[in-house]
């Protein structure tokens, strides 16, 4: 009886939780050859497709905290520009690797990013938000900056969404870094500044 009373008291004092679930789809494009990166050592361009799942965790007045899950496929194009980036530390065959890595490459990255999205209802139908997420990734090609296979995808994003008849139209700018936490070498990783658009709807 005492436990029940205590539980009810805690539940009443807790912030109201907004248990909403939204499903959507985003498309985007990104490149390393833009601010804030623009390294002269390599090119890295990506196009990507995301399934977007947002689950409301907490809501208070105009603020909402959401769990964000994004299974994604990235198609990347990469080329080493500065062959002297490949040094003897890459192995006794580093001269051969210079030739190999200098070739233009196209490959896929399969990603599952998970993070938190903090949303603010700025105007009646317009939300602004900030997103931070991280997740496992599999790449099917090695470059001079990242070994083939397992890595992590880290994303920080700013966005706006506009509601039209229960459909949210989304525009987002993000910065992304992929690397593998020095599990294997090389591990300098790839960077990109990205723009994406999409839509979502509440289930």
C-alpha cells in the first residue's frame, strides 16, 4: 500500500512524457570539399537515403526530446589527391599503395545511427531542432584514410521542420565524421558537410 502511494506520487511529479512515434524518409548530399573541412589531400562526396524514426521521450511546453533512429545507405565517391599522404608507415609496399589509392573509388556505407533530437516549437507550424547521433557502419572499400569494414558514423545536425496536414517537411544541415576508434589502421576517417530534405508523418 505504501509502495503504491509512493509510486503514484512520483508519477504525478514527473514531467509529462510525449509518447509520439513518427516515421519518415530523408535524402541528402554531402561533400568534404566545403567548409568546415576542405582538405586538399582527398575528395569525398556522398549521396544518402535514410529511414527516419522519431520517438517522443519527454515534452514540456514548446520543447520536445526525441529518440532518433536512422538506418541509412550512403553512396560515396573518393579519391586521394595528395599521393604523399601515403608514407612508409603504410608498409613496405607504400609506393604501390599510392598508385592504388590515387584511383577514383565509388563504394557503399551501411549505417545505423541512433541519437537524441531536441525540438523547439518556434512558430505555430514550424519547429527548429538540434540532433546528435552515433552508430555502427560497414564500408565495403578501403581507402588511404579508413580501412574496409566496421567503423562509426558520428553526426551533429541543425534543422527545421514545417507541419502541413500532419506531414512534417524537413530541411537539415549536418556535419558527419566516420572512423573506427583506432580498432584498425588506417583511421584518419572521412568528413562531410551535408544538406538533406525529407518528410515524416505521425503513426
